[in-house]
């Protein structure tokens, strides 16, 4: 890493610690940005969400990294890996890889933090999330809204980490969030990185266009992942991926033996001839 990049990374780490998030401009190369936009712009299939969290006017594509090498390159982007190396333990995992395209007329998501699934009291350090803009993000088109400093809030201040629509009916909480949150306004190709316990949401889209984004999220090597990639991604496809991606998908061990397969390292399962020892005796 050159000195300037290292300094930028130090600043990013400090911002995440202090305010819960940082913005990395020019995160995607122009080739990555145009390729990702092209792939998401021509799908012709709509996967609208099924609840107010996924969003009834929001298109989500899960296991996105299976769709094209460009999405894999973005998952293992060096700046994000450097942040994961800082915040998470060795052999951290990819917990979800998705496209989030917020269509016009979408209402805001419920306030939440991405590590809300883990029943560990605050402050906790289980996950790191990214939202990568494929269109310019604004306060009007559904740009991510974050609550600066909420990563350092107590349980009481956070008022619960996932409030399924409750925030809208709790005037005190809604007012506090309105006062304290900001909309992330950033150009296409930029990325907001936030701590797993930072309160945030996808914003309301009152604009005329779709707000397209990618979201890759990472978690500690001992935490259960949101997406079950072992079942989603066939091993033939995993075999073609980089060693880093394989590790991120769980073909790795959290020392000394969490993630083992019948006593073997899970990477061995990518060998087409691998037979778990448990089957060998039958
Ligand atoms: O789309 C966004 O800006 C944020 C989405 C989000 O926070 C989520 O779905 O967990």
C-alpha cells in the first residue's frame, strides 16, 4: 500500500470508529462502474421485496457475486479488505452480496443496523457493511441515510437495533432520527462503509429514476452469515473464484477448527474427488 493510500485508510478507520461510517470516493474504476451498471440495467426481471425491509419497490438480487467476475472483484476490493483486516478477525466472511435498486415511490426502510441478528449487547464488533453507489446518491433518490455516532450508542439510545416499522409509530424515536440522521450524498462509483452497529436505512425515493447500489457485507469468522453461500453457490463455481473469495465464502477455518468438514479443511471439498471421511465407511 503506498503512503497516501495508507494515510487515507488510517483516516477511514478513524472515521468509522468515531462516527460509524466513512465515504470512499472513486472506489470503483470507471470500467467496474460501467460493467456493473450495464449488468444491472439490462436484467429485465424484477425481484421486488416482500416486506418493508426488503422494500416493495426495491429490487434485490442476492448472491450477486455469482453473476459476474466484476462483482467478485468488488467484493475483494483492496480498500475494503484492508478495512476488514482492521476491524474483523482473521478469516472473516462475506455475509451478503446483493444489488439494491430503489425504484421511484419507495418509502424509507425501517432504521436498523446490519449486525442486529447477533444477540450480543452493544457495543459489539461483528460486522462491516458497504453500500456502493452505481448512480449518484442524493437525499431525494433513496441515498442511504445514516445516524453519525450511533455505533457508539448504548442499547437504550439505539432503542433496539431493528424496529420493524415501529420507528414510524414512535414519535420520539422518529423525531430523534430525523434530527440526527444524514443522507449520504455521493457520486456514482463511491462507497459508504459503516460499522455493523451503525443505524442506517435505505432512504425514500421521490425522484424519477432508480437508485442502483451494491451492498457487500462482512462478518466475523465465528458469526453465522446472512446468506447461506454453501447452498447458494455450486462448488464448480466456487472452484473458479479467487482464493480470497473462497475464504470469504467460508472455505476457510476459524482457528483452531471452526468450519472443518469431517475433520478436514473445507478448501479440500473443492477437489472434485473429495469424499468426506464420514462417507468413506459406508
Ligand atoms: O439501500 C440502502 O441504501 C441501504 C440498504 C440497507 O441498509 C439494507 O438493506 O440492509
